[in-house]
């Protein structure tokens, strides 16, 4: 449980995006809402009894929670940076 809060401290180092804010970043918006859904799902899974379908769903949701900060955010920020630089180069010519 401590790692779920501690992983929030990694976010400033993993987000390598040039543009701050999610106003013009479609992929970041989508994965933010995936993260919100996953967060709510983890809260609901934590309320139920430890039974067969809920254990697997909880394990997958926990993996997605940590993968969001460590894997998804750096990959999405890199993709959006490439798209940003492609657009800047097209408009400057």
C-alpha cells in the first residue's frame, strides 16, 4: 500500500512531455480516464470478499495502476513529443 502512494513521486521524472497540461493531448486524456476507471475499480475490488474472480481482477488492475506511472506515461509523452515536433516542422516551412 505504501508503494501505491510512493509511485506518485516518480511522476515528475517519468513525464517527459514538452507541452504541459492535457488540453491538446488526446492520448494523455484517454489514458488519464483509463487511470481514473482503474482507480475506481481498485476501490470497488477492495470492498468485496477474497474470491476467485475478484483476485485476478485486482491483480490485473494493480499491474495497470503501477504500469500507468512507470510505463504508460513515459511512452505516451514520447509519442506526443514526436507528434508535436512533426507538427512544428510542418508549420514552420
